[in-house]
């Protein structure tokens, strides 16, 4: 969840200002005009929820819901919005900002509050947090806990198991082509290579893998990355992936960026994020369905 994007209630004024010209605007057009009015940066516009929806679109949408329910704006037609006299008065009285507390005495807020189970004693941040963001926060917390457990489990397994996990993950990510050809090298005389993935049937394009099963608190240093680059050159390859359950030192990162050989470094945190995303070593425990009113049904 991003704190860079204005909260739902911080969009109240931009919404009313955008509609203050009296025009009726379509939802999609209005959202973009509000974003421009609020002077959102490209970074703020790029923030997304886990569902993939833009965070600013979600929050402006909830601002519209609040303002609509207190009759500060109205919907003359489907997905179209216009300002009301209530909205004009509200904007005139609170040009510097409108909060949930400013809406409490407006018509419609009591019913809206009951439907949304909003407590008047709650902080504004809690009052305007929408269910989607709360779900996102819950999923994030669960993933963080699973991530920590994955690192512990990986570190407790023998090196060969970790090497297999790494290869399985890269195949799950789509490397290896349609045939998904991937192998683990011998534990001895592997010349610093732990796995090989053929990107094509003939094996003309290969990705070489180095896997280090380190304690989460341990760092892979520059010498290890240099050795891996040397191993890649020995295979006449210019691309490889170095994965560890630990982390990489700053020197290791700088070296990987400075050489012509394309080496991707994946630390423990990124590794477990990818394992969760591509369902390697984890299973889906629960799936929830989120519904909304079908506007077409009522037309």
C-alpha cells in the first residue's frame, strides 16, 4: 500500500473543484481530470493494488462514492457525475480540504456510515480505507509471514534441494521454452555452475545458474559474483542468474552492474516473492470472490 498517493478524503476537494464548472462528466474522464487537478506525479499514477488496479483510480472512486452518498454530487445517468448545490456549499466552506468529519452532518452520511460500518471515533485514515486496500494489506502481511518461513525452510534443506527449487522456479517463470528443458549440474566439478536452462530445443541459448544456500543474515560478496562471471565466460555464455537465500553486498551489486556479462542477482527476499507469485513451494489456501452490482442487469 502506498502512502504516496493521496487518501480518499484528500480527493474530495479535487473532485468537487473539477465538477464546479457545472459540466456532467463520465467516470473515466472525471477520474483523469481529478488526478490532473490533484497534480499527481507519474510515480503516484503508477502505484497499483495487488488486483492490478491503479491505486489513485481506486481512491478517487471511493471519494466519488462518499460524495455521491452525501448528495454532494449526483449521477444523472450511468457512470456520469455532476456537482450539486450541497457540493458547491461544501467546497466553498472547505476549500483547504474536506474530511470525513465535515460530511457527518450531511444528508445521507448516517445511512452510508451504517452500510459501511464506519465508526465516528475512528481516525480519518481508517474511515476512508476501502475494503480492497484492507484486503491488500492482509494479503501483504500473510505473504510476509510465508516469505520468512520459506527462507527458513530453504536454509534447512540440503544444497541440492535448493538448487532444484531455483531451477523449478525459473521454469515456472517461463524460462526454458515450451519444452522446459532444465538440468542441475553435478555437485562436484560444476565449475561454479549449479543449473542450466535451455531456452530453445537445440540448446543454442542457455541460462546458467548459481545457487547459494546462505543464512538469511549472510551476504554474498563480490568474489563469489566474480567467480560466477568467470564460470560463465568459461562456458562462452554472457547471461546468468545468481540466486541466494541471503543478500548481496554493495560491492557484489556494483560489480554485476559493471561487467558486460549479463548477471541477474536475486536475494532471499526477491526469491521468496517470486516463489509466492509463481506458486513454487506454496499452495493456494483460500480464494475469495468479490462482487459488484451488474449495471446492465438493471437497465
